[in-house]
């Protein structure tokens, strides 16, 4: 009996081992098949992207054509993508395929082709990846909605409105200069990036909410502003100050004189019109470019003959600011356009004189062929920046007042300030340490 039991067990175990073997063989075949299908699928995708996709006729690195990863890695992780576009355009020309479904276009053709009104053709949509889908605010909405919002807001940014806002802006610039004078008197080093942030946020807080963020007063970031710069945008709307300001409904800000009335007339509810502006103010910080613009002007100080003397004429030519923008463009690929030697001679060098008219004594013929029309830091067409005049006015005033009051010098090791910067949704400028001395002449 014991013997037959033993035989039975032996027979069963042999059977089971055989079955295990069969199962693992099946598994191996299954995995092999799945692997082969994945490989085949990817091979088909790669071949399609390289040779049959409608974008395949555009030049660009092969790796970028087959995968989103190189673009995404540089754009979302390293923050170096915007700068890489310069080399990519230099190698592949004005239209380059930078990812399977993406083209980059140089501003020399792109402004007209993408941004301007094109008769009988639909408008190019805003990037949903960047702006989100169905979000509030003027940026992502469709043509009709945009038109209504834009008309409603336009009055708050008119020449008349700008004049009304002048005293507010001057007040905050006065405060900045006062603070700088204190620092200069104490021989303190100043991180000018911070101070420009303080200024622009206080101004926009005042104009939009009737209440500054108090950054200049406290010599520090308001928690909301700090969060924005910390990149915690999702949490910014949870901030107490944000809610309180949002509830104010523009009854207190200088924009109130224009905005709600016209918003109503254009068929936007109070809440909608409020959100339009809140999203703008709390959303992206284009104001940041102010910093980039004025700082190099200070550091590369030369001839002061062209400094503006009044706030008013915001659209007047102002080479200091313009040339800074060549170095610090506000949007993706503007960087490439302004660093492209086929658009601008000696594009890496700060030479504000390039913008001067021929009749000017400092005119330099080297820049005669610069493609000045390609320079559109505020974008172009029906969705260009509505705050452009206000922004220019702020910058003119700040640069003029700083250069008038101080001799400015950078501390050692600040030369790589620009190359240190990373650009994600918001450009991360990092500190720029300068010293101010009361102006000697
Ligand atoms: C130096 C400062 C500024 C720069 C470089 C700048 C740049 C730009 C650019 C490039 C756009 C187009 C965005 C796009 O199409 O995706 C834009 C749109 C806009 N900007 Fe500015 N901006 C600045 C300051 C301001 C200020 C101070 C305000 C308001 C207080 C403002 C309000 C707006 C609004 C509302 C839009 C959307 C316009 C529309 O879609 O019709 N900007 N800006």
C-alpha cells in the first residue's frame, strides 16, 4: 500500500512539473508576443512619423520627430527648452519640427502667419496644454467670447485710463526709489530681481484690487506673490489674500473706473468680468519681463540722452527697453527670434542704439538690416497684450528714475545671471545682486 502511494505521488509530481513547464512556456510565448507587438507598433509609429506624417516634410532632429520626450524633458524638467530653440532654428531654419506634433516658427514669418487676422480663415486656437481647456479668463476662450471680453477690458487700458493711472504708478515708483536710496546710503547690496517683483505686484494689486500687496512697504514678498514665484499656482487661489482681493470685485481698483461698466455693456456678468481680470492678474506674470528689461539697461549704462522724461507717451521708441527684450523675450520662441543673427546683427550683445532712427547722432548703420518687424514682445494681432501701454509706461518710468538717481554696478560673478535662468511657465530669473550709489553727475 505504502509503495503504491509513493508511486502515485511520484506520478502526480511529474505531471505537475510538466504542467509548470507548459505554463511557463506559454507565459514566455505570451510575453514575447506582447513585446513583439509593442515593438512592431512603435516601429510603425516611428516610420509613420518619419516618412508619412504631414509634418514629416519639415526639417528637424530625427529624434524630436519620433518622440515627445526630448522636447518635454527640456521644457518641463530642465527649463532649458526656450533657449535650445535658438540652436535648433540656426541648424534647421525658420520652421522646425520640434516634436511629433509640433512646429516652431521663427518670428520673421510666424507673427504674420500665426497671430495676425487671416481673412476668411479661422483663428489658430490657443495651446490647451499651456492654457488649459475651458478655463476662465480671456486667454483660452473662443473668438466670439474673446471679442466681447476684449472690448469690455479695452477701456481700462486706453490712453485716458493710462493718464488716470499715472499717479498710482508714480507713487509706487517713488517708494521703490526711496527704498533704493536707503539701501544706497547704507551701502547695502540689492537683489534687484526681487525689488522689481515687489514693484510690479504692488502696482497691479493697486490697479486691479485697490490694494497693493505691500511688498515694497514690507521689503518682502506677500505670501501670495511668494507662492506664485514658488510655482505653487494651484495653491495660490487658496490664499486668504487672494480671496479677499477677489471678492473686492474691482470696486476699489483704478481699473474699476472703466471695467465693470463696459463689461456689463458687453454682456459679461460682474463675476465673469471679475474673473477675467483675476485670472490675468493672478495667472501669469508677464510683468516679470520688466525686470529683465531694466536690469541690463542699468548694467550696460551708456548714453543717457534717450531717457524718457515723462510717463505719458508709452508708445514712444525707447531703445533701452527694446534691446533688453532681445535678451529677455517674454514668450516661447521669441527667444529664438531675437537671438537669430539673420534677424538681428550681433544678437547676443546689448546695443540699444540699434533701435535708433537714421537721423539720430548715435545711429549705427551696422543694424540697418535688422528685422525690426520681427520684434513683438507683446505678441501681435487681435490677441496681443492689452496691457502693453501700461507696461511700457511702467518700464520707461522705472528705468529713467533709476538711472537718473543712481550709479549702478553689478557685484562680481553676476555675469552669468542670464545663462543661469530657467524658463518654465514662469521664467525663474534668480537673484541679480547690484550696488547702488547716488549718481555722481
Ligand atoms: C512687460 C510686460 C508684459 C509683457 C511682455 C506682456 C506680454 C503679453 C503677451 C506676449 C501676450 C499674448 C499672450 C498669448 O497670446 O498667449 C499678452 C496678453 C495679455 N496681456 Fe500682457 N504683457 C505684459 C504686461 C501686461 C500687463 C501690465 C497687463 C495688465 C495689467 C497685461 C494684460 C494682458 C492681457 C489681458 C492679455 C490677453 C489679451 C487677449 O487675449 O486679448 N499684460 N501679454
